[in-house]
């Protein structure tokens, strides 16, 4: 355990809904993540293992997980990509936010993840959805835009 960390929290300061898998091989983790026949708990464990790995290959596997039919899993994928704050995930998160057929909670989490990452490529897309008919999506875009403004070290938040 990392000194000073509260027991049960991840290195990101969150209490995850499942402990990371002990498997380290990315190809095996990807296969588990994408296997719709496995229990959600096992797939969630893989999400946190891939997040903790932090490699480009792990991020690509997490992004590939959006192929899942589970809105719960996709929401968690967006959340951990936001925690990781790696710009490599930005195109996939933009795609998810922009997909009107995607579950509202997945779109909302994609917007918040884009704000957390702080990549300016997301700003036009966030502005496009700040007035989305879904309040959850619209408010999440507003929060994300405020995060981008804070990343710019602006005293006043305007967009």
C-alpha cells in the first residue's frame, strides 16, 4: 500500500467497485473485457487493471470496450479514462459524447472525462452539446468546459 493512502482506495483516490484483476497480459485483459458472456464483476476488474497499467495498449483496450452492450460498463470506461487523463482517449470520448443513440449516462461521463483530460480538441464538441436536450449531458458539458477553462488558468470562467 502507498504510504498515506486510505485502505481500499486506488492510486487515483477512488474506491473502485471491483478490485483489479491479477492478470497483467493486455491481450488477455482485452479479451475478458470484450466477452459479453462473462460476469460484469470480472469485466469490471479488468477495467481497473487496464487503468492501472496506463500504457497506450491498455488505453486502446479500454476504448475498444465501448463496443460493449452494457451502459454500466461503458460509463465506467469513460470514468477511468477521465481518471487517467491521457489525450489518447480524446477521439473515442468525443465519438461517444457525439453519439445521440448512446445511453445518456455514458454520454454524460464521456463529457466529464473530456473535461478531466483537459485537451482543447474537446472544446468545440463540448460547446456543441452544452445545450443538449438531455440535462445530464448538457450540465456535464458545462462542467467540462469549466474544467478546460481552469486548465487555462483563467480567473474568470467564460465559454
